[in-house]
C-alpha cells in the first residue's frame, strides 16, 4: 500500500537559499529550570496541567523581558537565547528535546490535548510584552530536536543524516518566498534567525495519518497523503490533503483551515463548505484569485473562485473518465487522471493565461485555452462557467520517452496510470518560461523549450540510483515524483523510490542533495 505523507518537510526554502533555524548563543544566567521540568514531564508522559504549563512559559518570557533581554520581545536577532538549551541536557538527549518540541506544539496552539482545556493558553498572558516574548519563544523552540540533523550537499552519503519516505518528496515551487522560513504564525521568520543553511523541519503534520479537525495549530494537525504543497500569491501555504479529500491552507495565525472539500469522496460544486472532492492532486493559482485544482478520481479541473461576493467551486474541464473532446469545450471533454496543472503566465508563447493539464491516463498534456480561445459553457453539473477549448498539446498518447530533440507534440510521454495517485506528470517553469515535466514511470525529467522542442535533462530511462558527480542525462533515477527550478536554473528532483532529493546544476551535473536513501528520519 502506498504510504502517505505524514508531515510536510519544507526542503528548499531552507536548503537552497540558506535559511533555517540557527543554533544561536545562550544568555548567561538565564533560569530555564521551569522549562526543563516541563520538558522532562512530557518525556515521562506525565500529564501537564494548564497552570504549570502557563507558569513555566510566562516565567521564562517575563524573565527575558524584565532583565532587558529584548531579543524575544523586540529584536528578532536574539531569539537564539532559547537555544541555550542545546548546550545543556538537550544537546545529547534527542528524546528529551523532542519532548520539549511536543510541549511547545501543544502550548502554542490549543490545550485540547491537556485535561479539560480547549482554549489558547496565551490568551491568559496579560502583558503584551510577555505575549510577544512567549510567541517568539515558541517559534524558536520548535527547532530544538533538529539539532545535528544536517542536510548534506552531495557526495557518497556522508553527512546526509535526514531521510524521507518516498511520498514525502514534494516541493514548494514558489521561489519568490524561498528566502524565508515559516514560523508558527504563518509568516516569515526573520532572516537573522534563519541564518544556518541545511536544516530540515516540519511545518505541518503530526506524523500520524488522519484528520483531527480544522483550526488546530499546524504541528498538531493530522494530514492524510499529501499530494502537493504550494505557496499561493497571498503568501499562505496550500495543501492538497489527498485522502481527506480537501484543499487546506496554513493560515496567518499558524492554524490549518479547510478551503474546500467536505472530507468525503464525491463530486459536487457550489459553496466551498458543501463541495465534495475526490482526491485533489494538483494545484495552481490565477492572478484574479482563482485556484485551479486537478482532482484525480473526478477526472476534472475544479476552480475555487473567491470573486463575486461569495466564494464558489465549479468545474471548468472534464465530465467523466475517458479520452475525448479535443477542439471543443473543455467543459464537455473527458480526461483520465490529472496529476499536474500549470497556469501559463501572460504573454507566454504556449498561450498566455491558458492552463496546461497532465492527462496521465491518456499519456499526454492537454491545454485548456482559457485566454487564447475562451468561451462560456454549461458544465456537467448544469452550471454556466468560463472555460475554453481544449487540445492535446504534447505527447502522442502512447507511453514512452522518445522524440527528444523534436517537437513535444510528436514525442512520447510516460505517466503512471495507477489508481492510487502517483506524483507523476508534475510541471514547473523556470524564469525564462521553459517547462519541466516529470515522466516518473519513464524515470526521466524533460524540458519543453519555448520553441516547443523537448529534451531529457535528467535520467536515462532506466530505473536505478547512479551517476552522482557526472552528467544528469547519464544518471539513473527511480520514479521521480516532482521537480523544482531555482532562480539560477538549478533543478531539484524528488527521486522518489531512491528516497533522496537530487540536484542538477545549470551545467548539467547531478548530485544527491538530501537524504541517505533509507527512508524517513531526521525530524
């Protein structure tokens, strides 16, 4: 059985741009005994009372504020005072450090896991200065159990201490936000705090698959097979919670909300809270606020539209599973599994404002001409929607990976047709507008240039794990699942069945960037 993503690891936001949690330097004479007691209680699985928890954290925050340690209240540079703990009992005891992190996660969100409590504990802190201190303290403390879990920069495995489940290897592709880490309030951590490169940390997820409600703090929110995560234009993180049949969002207050999807498999449209969705698998964003979602077992592209006063969800492409409709309205077409959607920017030569859709079961990429050949049509649910004509754009419809050096429209593409969603057929775009396409089942990454020619940029087509230090086109990959492109043209590839992230330099040299190939660890 396919294992789901149990926690989201924000990889590139730290590893590529040099931002992550820093060790920091401690403040002399700071009394951390209450906090250490709290962590010890958590490690011993002793119930922590709301009173004791509040007292410990307020005491620490107040001490910092009253002693003039403005690092936590006013100056982000000194958040590192909390990390004095790593020089004490937490330096060598990972279990105890993780217990502290669990305590932080519980206290920073709600006290629902503590006896008889369901409110935010910080609401009881009266001093605004203390509130600010406590909030920032919680952010910093989350990095403790990651100490020493350094991500490597290639080579033969030395130093790559973090590793991943195959399905956790998804990427954030919005490089405009890649110079920031994410704090518990959903905003960027100060760069001064996130100064040490090569750290991995969990942003959303408990580590246990399931659903435990909306509105919980991100680290206390359960997810169930995450298929994609992506920053929206609003700076918030959007999460396709595949087996919960929802599109979810990390809000500015650090909680996880539901954008749409009732949480049961189905196919309906209307108000977001009443919409049924069947396995959302891909997402992209329009400049007008619309959100485009490919739904795997709906075989449709659905749109969340916030415009017009009341947000609505409707289908713009697809009816039932099949293969038909080219040259006509996308609302009447048949698709077969949709693992990738990519909205082209204005003036793109492929069709500015049009939507590329990976039609995996039909072994092609189709284009919905939302801007270049728009129309209004009644969809399968009887709703009048803005859509466009659809055409097969790339691929012959026959699986393979040949045709390189020629036009993508005449090349064979290869995508998984598994009914349990495979992260195959994902697309991303570099700064110049070239599109990179995952052909996971063919073990290659391909690039479609602005003139329509297609080439292989990584992989030989044969499954394996080899080639580090040499040309990426001579290296073996094993079912790559996603690809991201940095501003300088560096590629990052989630080499799924090898349990690693590979890096391809602009010059074409491949290396292993993250992971030791053994499975999930390092959190």
